[in-house]
C-alpha cells in the first residue's frame, strides 16, 4: 500500500540552527501539507502546497519557515533559525485530487531543539 | 475560521462496550471529514472518510456519520477491544481543499 515517508524520524538540533525535514508523498498525489503537533497539544496546520506553490499557510508559518518540492518526489520543510518552541512532531501529508480527497499522513519527524 | 471540537476529551470503558465519539465543526462548508487514529508518539492513521454529500461510512466495527448542516459527526465503535485504545481525531477539509483542520482528539482507553 502506498505511504507517505518522512525522514529523519528524530532530529535534535541546537537553537539557531537550520533544519530540513524531508517527505516523500504518495506518487500520484498533488496536494501536500505540513502539520505540527507540540507534545500534548492539537495537530496544527502549517502550510499546503499545490501546483508548485503555496496554496494556504497559517499564522505559524512565518518567515523562518519555507517549503520546497526540489524534484518530482520530495517535499521539504525548512526552518531557518530554530527556537526552543519549534520542538514538536512534524507531520507531512498528501492527498489526491480524486473524488474522495483522502489525506494520508507520514509517521512524523520529532524535532527537539536544545 | 473553522473550529473543530471533540467531546469527550478522554474516555475509559470496559472491553466489549459500544461507544460514541463526537466531533463538531463551526463552518459547514466542508469538502469531507476524516477520522484518524493516533497511537502515542506515532503518526496519524486514516480510519474513515465521509464526503460532504454522504451521511455515513462503515469499516468493520467502525461507523462514522455526518450531519453537515448541523456541523456534527460521530464515530461509533462497536464491541470495543483493548487494541482500540488510542487517540481518535476528526478533521475537516475545506472546500478549497487546501486546509485540513483537526479537533483536539478523544483519548480512549479500553480496559480488559
């Protein structure tokens, strides 16, 4: 069964460093998303990406965040200068534009900023 | 702005019980609604999807209903098992298809 793959599963970084979280969406999907979940809190929307551009973003997705689809298979989230409060689980998701529009999520990257 | 609320926040039941989890949303202009399962420290597993034109979907012991006009969905779990213990999340996709908004989840514990 096709799945969304995220790497790494866990990343520890020092405050102020840049991190890149990687995702391989399901191959025929056209919508891609990043979400985050701070420990014990809700799953929060960050950004959606369609047709090689940002389709929607939340107020959390400020100038320190960026997304890119560098090739036909990867979808990345970059955090330029990490803060302690960026520590969270980051989930990538993709969905087709088919009738059901079901979204599939990866297993997440746990980011710890120290 | 879409707001999604799930009640109860936590539920503990003995094995074998039938149970209902509730989800409500403020904006009825949705494309679909999905129910997910999340195990501690893990990702989100899609359980059921209901399109906005549908009233319910079934998968095994799970049945989800949708009343779009009143902004409500329920997830019914029949004959609960300890393996059902997890957090259950509902999420609604907006009509533009570019944002899925999550509720806070219901943490379910099924005791043997």
